[in-house]
């Protein structure tokens, strides 16, 4: 029996928040893809220890296609590139009302290739460390951003503004 993770209130809040949050650095945009994938697997598995969920993601065939070959990352970049600004200055992200410059797209490709290189190893421990590192960096940024929002009076009553993320990486080894 597969769990419908979209019905989980913490996941719904997180997805709502991640779509509209502004000011994501370029590398965070790609690390978020890994974090989200790990979150879904973690919930499907019944919220085991993080180590188990990371090893599960590594062992999935989809992980090879999505991250080692870079298909999920490329799909993300293509979605951004499908929305060029009318003035040619960059690419519009409608969910967060942000514009990414053409230089940002070049940086997305550089980070994509760096991530692929990092994950393209036969050694599962190295893959584990890379996934853990990507998620830890993302979580650190997201918690900092959430802390800012919690103290912002204009965001106090929003459904998606909570102090935590559903999956906790920091403090786990």
C-alpha cells in the first residue's frame, strides 16, 4: 500500500512554502530537489531514521535517472527556461514572482554538473554523504529563511509559515 504523501499536512505546508519563498540562492534551488525527493521517500517509508531513507533513495532506479543522469534537474531548468521575460532580461518564476538572469541559468548548469559528478560514484557511502550534505545545506538555508518569516508580521497568519521543516537533517549523523 502506497502512502499518499500529498495528504500529509506538513508536506502540504512545505510544498506551499517552497513554491513561493523568495531569494533562493542558485545552489539551494537544486539542493531543494534532492531534499524534496528524500522527504517523499522518508514519509512513504513511515518516517524511519534518515540513514534508512537516504540508502533507500540511493538504491532506487529513479535516483539514477533523476539525479545521476540529471533528468529531474534538467526538467527543473527547462521549466524555468520555458518562461522567458518579455524584455529578454531573464526568466520569470511565477510562483515566487522572481526573475532569474541568464547568468543564473548558466550557474544552474554548472551546479547541475557538479552535483552529477558528486553523485556519479559506485561508492554508496560517498553518495550517502553527498545527499546528506545537499540536504543539510538546504535545510540550514530554509530554517534561516523560515526564522526570518516567523518574525515578519506580514507573514504571521499564513498557512505555510512554520518554524520547522517536515524532515530534520541537522543534528543527525
